[in-house]
C-alpha cells in the first residue's frame, strides 16, 4: 500500500514538473520580441 502511495506521489510530482516546464516555455515565448508564436494577436484581445 505504501508503494502505491509513493508511485502516485511520484506521478503527481512528474506531472507538476511537466506543467511547470510548459508554463516556463510559454513565458519565455511571451517575453521574446517575435510575435510569430502568439496564441492571440493584440487585435483580437482588444475586440473581446
């Protein structure tokens, strides 16, 4: 039973690390001057 909790905790930690890495990649892309990778353009945000 303890092994199951350890594996579940390790899986959860791995998922959190992956989400953190994806978030940091998106933040890095948002800081760059190249707007090619923006999900929404500035014009679309102003219309909303």
